[in-house]
C-alpha cells in the first residue's frame, strides 16, 4: 500500500566517509529541509541547483555542519514526488543526527528499496529498470555491468512491450470475430492465428532459455574445487585470490567446511568454493563436511577436480571422477614439481575429458594457464563478453516467461483445433498478463515486496 508520507534515509553506505548524501522524498520534503538547513545566501533558490548552507538543530539553533542542498520538485524527480538531497560531511554520527532531525520534523525512516518503489508506483521506472538499478549496485564484473546497463536503458522492457503488443493484436482479431462475425469482416483463419501465436512463442522461448546465461553473468559462475585431502585445493584457491583465505597445512582434512570468496577473471565474475577433502572418515564433523562437498559440487556451475600428481590415484579419486562425469569441469594435476606417479593417461582411463592442467601451487607454476582455461569455461557457459543478445537474469522473469509459454501453447493448440475465439482469447490474455508481470504493468503487492526488499536502504 502506497502511503504518501515523507521518507528519509542516507543514500550513501554506512560508516565514515568524505561525503554523505541524505535523501528525503514526499510532500513535506521541502518543508523539512527548511527546518534543518539554512542557506548562506538568501537569494531565491532554483530547482536542481546546488546551494551551500548550514545544518541547524531547530530546537537549540546549534550549527551541526555545512552542507549542500538540492531540490527536485515533483514530478521530475527520482520518485515522482518532491525530493530533497543533502550532501554533508560523511561522519556516521553526523549522518544519524541529521536523519534524526528530519524524523523529528515529520519524516520517517525509509524501508529498503522504498525510494525506487515509489519511483515505480509513480511511473518513473518499470520493474525491469528498478531491478537493473539493484544489479548495477551489485555488479562484480564488466559483463554484469553491461547486462544491467542494457536493462536499465529499457532493452528488456522494450522487447517485452513489443511481444505484448503482438498478443494484443492477436486478441483484437479474436475479439473482432466474437463481436462482428456476421459483418463480413476479413478475419484471420485459425491457421493464421496459430502461426502468429507461434511467432510470439518463439521469441518468448528465446528469452526464457537465456536465463541461465544471464544468471551466470549477474551472479558470477560458481566454481567448486573438489579433490581428496591434501591435494592442494586450498593452496590453489589462495593463489587465485591472492590472499591466504583458506588455512593450508600438511595435515589431511584441514578444510572441513565450505570456504567461499569471489574473484574477477577478465570481464567475468567467479565465486570460488573450497571444499572438504573427499575420503572415508569416522570423524562426524569431517563426514558432514564431505557431505557438503558433494552438495556444493552438485549445485555449482563448474567444478575443478584437483589430483595429486605425486601420488597414484585411489578409490577417492575414482569416486570424484564418477560423481562429476555429467558435470561441466576442468582438471588440475597439482604438485608437478615432484616425481610423477599419476599422469594424463591415468585420468583418461577413468573417463576424464577436456583440459588437464599440470600445476604447482608451491612454485606458483601454471596459474596463468589455469586462469585462461577458466575464462574459456565461463565463455562456454555464459557466452562471449559484451554480447548483444538480450538475456534475463532473475528467477521471477523466468517463471513469468514459463507461464506465458504454457498459455501460448494452449492458445496455439486451441486455434489448430478450431476452438471458439473466446477459448483462444483466454490464453492470449493469460500470456500477455504474464509478460506484463515482468515489467510491472500487471502486479500485486506481494510481487513488489519481493522485488524491492533486496534493495539497500536509501535506494
């Protein structure tokens, strides 16, 4: 429910900084500004111009800070309401004091995403553009930035609007048949209706099937590093991160839980997951860690199997290869500085395919080749960087497109069976509504809650 009150929140991250921005939106924004900020010059202020002034406690008259203020009158503002922004010095206590002054004069603390939610409700953005703002903030790679920017610029919304317009056109023909069947109008045949539905369905399917690629770009490819104990999994992870993120000791079984961190490989983001070594163990804690290893490997987008080149393969190595046979993986033969007791032919005999990289974590030998193979693997999963092809990246979008495809399949079947136009129209409307739910043309409070609760406060 949209309550037209005035909200306030810092628009910059918590903690100390050089500058902080405090944002107000709502009918009392300008009034509250006048109560806590006094311009150094008394000249007439203009919208969207910056003015220097002082933050003043209205109760005591004490000057708290010098700050710049800017006003954005409705409807040409972020939220479509009157918006005010204060740029003050970035001390965390100072920011809390200024927000507290605004609340004493009638504002309330904004909820996460409430500014963007008001922007959506006032027609300033659609849901895909609002989600793109969150994606830009969370982006961890160049490809994620490009994908979010294209969505913010309306590429996805434009495509969906076009598809909805096509469905509205099909529905119009069906409505004409219902209302004017005896007027001698030229009405498309059922085969023509079915063909038109099929064309829309093909475009919807392309968007639906782009989800996995878009998700990998947005979230980063999840790489599970798997191997038996003491093969060097944690050492490899530390080398890739450039820091001692995981504890490394000669004692097998040191890693007992999942250790996770992110890196950037060229234009891509990757989430590394170091796992517990796979072996039979009577230690209950270690067994729980190994169970998590299998679960994380099963859920990962890509697996790195690590083997000890200086030791012969054992049943644990065989179990790992068997478990990963249907997964996307690459293989690392670590400890290449020692006398080899396992080689490429041994792995091939187990059914290991694809790249097998010799590596030495101790001497940092092979790290660039490993990075190169990981980039190739990411490209095979998500496509080349900066591709022009549109992709969705959220489960909400995928589910809505799946509903649209289901409705379109039913409409096509009804058309081919020469069903009455009313029957076909019901499914066409359902498909159009499903597409409209992505942009927010059709929405419920539950959907809005789910979209905006992931935003930070102040956005």
